[in-house]
C-alpha cells in the first residue's frame, strides 16, 4: 500500500515538473518573438521606410496592449480555466504572427503587433499564476527562475534564427517562425498542464478595462509623439490630461467595487508593492537597452542581423546564469540584499555602456552586456518571487496579472521615454549641413535612414556623423538607465523586506493554504 502511494506521489511530482516545461515552452514563444523584432527593426525600417517613431510603435503597440489586458486576462483564467485561456492566448498570438507575415505596410505591422499583444496578455500572467498551485513555497523560486530562463532562452535563439531568415527570406519570415513555436507550446499545455481555476474571482470589468487601455494608450502615444510635435503641443497636452483622467478613473472605480479587477488591496501588502516596483524599474531599464542596442550593433558596427543576434549572447548568458543562481542566493541572504546588489551591478553595467565610443570594438560592448545580464537576473527573479510569495492562492491570477501589468507598463514607458530621448539627441547631434531639406529631415528619422541617405549621396561625412550621433544618444540613454538602476537599488536597500524568500513564503502563504474553502472569495 505504501509503495502504491509513493508511486502515485512520484507520478504527481513528475507531472508537476513536466507541466513546468509547458509553461517554459509558452514563455519561450514570447522571448523568441521579442528579440527577433528588436533585431529586425533596422531591416524593417529600411524596407518599410519606418521612422524612429514608427519603430517605437511597432515595439510599443505590442507592449501597451500586453500591459492593458493582463489584468482581465488573469481574471478570465481564474474563472474559466487557466490552461484553457493560456491555449487561447497562444492561438491569438499565432493569428497576429500570420497577419504580420502578410503585412505590406508599417501600419499593418503595428496592428499585427497589437493582436500579438492580446495573445501575450493571456499567456504571461496565466503562466505565472499556476505556479502557486503546482509548487510548494520553497520550490516557487526555482520554478520562477526556470520560467524566466525559458523566456531568456528566446533572446539568443530569436536573433540567430531570425538573422538567418532575414539573410535568406523577406522580413515577414520573422513572424512565420512563431508558428512551430506556438504549436509546441499548445501541444505541451494540452498534454501536460493541469486545469486550475478560481470561480470566486471577480468578473472582468468592461469599464475598468476601457480605462486601462485608454489611459495607457494615451500616455504612451504622448511620450512617443512629443519629440516630433513638441511637449507643449495641444494634442500632446490633451493626451497627457486624458491619460491622467482615465487612470484616475480606474483607481477610483477599483476602490468602489467589492471585488475589483485592479485589486488595490494587494498594493497594501508591503512585500508585494515594493517587489513589484523593483521588478517594474528593472523592466524599464531592460526594455530601453533592448531598443537602443540592435541599431548600434547593426547600423554603427556594421553587423548583419545574424551577427547582431550572436553579439547579444553575452547579456543573455549573464541573465541565464543569474536566473539560476538568484533563488538560492536570495534564500540565504534575503531578497533585499539580492535585489539591491543586482540593481547596483546593473547600474555599473549601464554606466560602463555609456562610455562607449565609435572607435571601440565589440569586446568592450560584450563586457558590459555580460555584466548587465547578471544584474538583470539577480534583480528580477527575486523581486518577482517575493511579490508572488505574498499572494493568497485565491488571488493568484489577479495578483500575477497586476504584477505583470506593472512590469509591462515599465517596459512600455521605457521604450517610449528612452526611445524619444534617443531620437531627440540623435536629431540634435546629426550634422546634415549641405543636404536638401527633405533629405535632411529623412536622415534625422533614424540612424538607418541616415545611412541610406549617406549611401545615396555618397557622403562619408553624413555616415560618420550618424554613427557619432547615435553612439552619443545611446550613451545618454544608458546613463539615464544607470541612474535609474542606482536610485532603485537605494530604494530597495532602504525599504524592501529582507527575510529569506523561502521562509517568508511559508509563513505568509500558510493562512491561505489553511483557509476553509468558503473563505476563498473573501
């Protein structure tokens, strides 16, 4: 009898880790696609004639929709089945990929990216929200590290395979590669992932969803378009005002509803709030870095897309190593020490990167990219583990949705704000003396556009000026990232709880595990 029980427990334990493989496969799809687009942006900008602002929208259309819909997506999974909604998200992601592959216009690509954002919004929070139901508190750090590593593995695979595709096929092939990846994710979820749900979770609030989408959309639009229109432009000011009104409306509505979609009570949990803020600030820096780096490697250093992907490997290697080491380090020394140290390392890497010059080779870039990857891993994984550890089981979907929403808001603002800063600095530093006005305006759109104009006019001076202006702009962006990471490290050191992750998790989740079923919805 004992042997039978042990066999059953062994089978259940094995299934849990195979189910984690399904989640890793799902996150791999997202990491894979994100890196392909970042590396492909210079090529797409050249072939589609996209400006820097349009490139920002190709990245941010995905991120804004992603961020705005993760809260309702988490609730849909809680009510109707997390596995079912996760599979639905993969299918929607597939549809957006097919639309992007068939697109022949920048605006269609942006629309396709928005559709993919809908799918990603279903995938990400649900992949995280099932972890508390699959793993014990002391296993969750390892599980989150593996899921984060799965997403990170997509970073090197995306550019390398995507670079090969761009060298041999048209740019739309970078979307088609998602098809087999999504198929693997769907198959793994169907066969391995158990269905979990929480029928007592709040219903999806249409008005709150509208407030979220409208508020974030208006905010990101204003940040992206302000460099071209001017920060005092009436439309920009109206967008900022509209964003403030809509986001305020979301907060007020959430405070009045008994079971709100945006559960403000979660932010009253000190551990959840501070760890979420730390993770959001890390994503702000990471997204800005991922936006500015590919054009530097491709346009300034002259690498093709495949070479660009290969040269991003040091950061991914550092991230993967740190993601594996962070959970045991945080368990021994506490989240506060680990997250703060990771942010300091990240700040150091960004400050090193800000010293990059046009005359330096790739070796210097590889050095600070490796250090940056280590900083990202040690800061991000413990902060996410600490945030999820404070959630009661009946708030797993909504809580992880809120966490991932704020992370993506950080990403969207990072791309918009740091991308706009880069565009401003590049345009101001670019020497277009002697060019006709239309050509000068086009050259100021991006470093890729400046190189195209230089090729057409045979101007070596314009190409050199474009490289110098872009590297200077990238240095300014990295300096801002370094300062942001350093300030975040100081805040984490001052306010973040420092109890070991595993011990804190056991203590804080015990009431949720022991609570009667009838209390789950309270």
